[in-house]
């Protein structure tokens, strides 16, 4: 007796990851301190949109609410 053969569709193992926008990094200009910063928006659990500015060298960050 021969084994049954059936066509099998090839399906990707996982769904592709959606593209995420990279944080904006602002380079320092002449005369400014040479620290590196990133600025991005985030949403708090209560729905408030905030802007986070983080110093990549010191870890210091500020959070301000967007209007």
C-alpha cells in the first residue's frame, strides 16, 4: 500500500513584524554641549500623549504633555 500524498501549502511560520518609526536623534551643533538626545512621543495608559526627550549619554529625561 502506498502512502497518501497530499499537496501542502507553504505558509510563513510567523507574521511579518510591522515597521516601527525610529526615534529622532538630534545632533549637537557648535557651541552646544556634545551630548546626544533622542525625542519621541508616547501615549500614557490614560490616553495622554507625551513627548519624551532623553539624553543618551547621561540617561536624564524630560516628559512634557502634548497639547
